[in-house]
């Protein structure tokens, strides 16, 4: 498995997408939603914030960073009440099994195109577009997909997230809603 051997501790200036996402949920009044979150960070900000009584969103997250998952295990032991609303899976999003993904209200793909490379090809991993297509199929009509144009992979020369999102948008069935702070927001057609 192609792992990410790094760890993101929480500092708002380092992770504006997670902070802005929680603010977006609040502004939209989204409560009790099923959320798929790609990339937990060692801070687990999205999961912790969504578990708060004023939100009570249900977050399934994935990380390919062992240290981020270890931080989740420590969080689970220290604050088991968070687990009712947040679970972080250690795995490779490029091996996503559609049959194991629940129906979703919101999908975050802030790290689209950041982690896939030649090492993934060795085991038949999905492409970023295929991951996005699977998560879109699991997204309920009217549900939202959010992206982070501040990602290092958004505008790079090859395999950019911007190009993947553009190809996905051309497939139809989704519409751009606009920007919210650092995020780009789409809605699945009703």
C-alpha cells in the first residue's frame, strides 16, 4: 500500500480547508449529515467538531498516514464519546470499495490527486476520477462535494485536481455552487 509518511498537527494556517469546512457546515445549517472526509490530519478537527452536540454530523474519514491513524486511536481512547459520530479508517482511498461506502450527504475531497502515483499502479489502484465517481454515486441527490483549490495538486502541470474536477463536471449530474472561503462547493443534481 502506498502510505503517506507524514502527520498534520492542527494549526488553522496549515489546514484552512478543515476549518473552513466546519464553518461551511455551520453556515449551511447542516446537522445529522453523513459525511465522507478524505484526509484526517493528525488533529482530526473535522471529526471532533462534527461530534459536538450542536452539529452531530456523522463522519467516516480515511487516512493513509499511520501516524494520523495512531492519533485517532489515542483520540478514541481518550474521548470515546466522539466515536458515536466519527470513525477514521486506515486505508488507501484508491482501493475504495463502493459497496462499503454508505449513502452520503457531503463528501470532502480536499486532497484529490495528492497521493496517487506510480506506486499505486502496482496494485491496480483506482484513479482520482474513479474515486470521485464512486463517491458521487454514493452521494444523495442534492448532496455536496467540496474541494480545496489551495491544495498543492490543484494546479500542478500533470494530473491536477483542477483537471479531474473539470472532467467530472463535464460528465454531468453535478453543478458548481461557488466558493466558500478556501473551498470550492458542488451540488449533486436532484
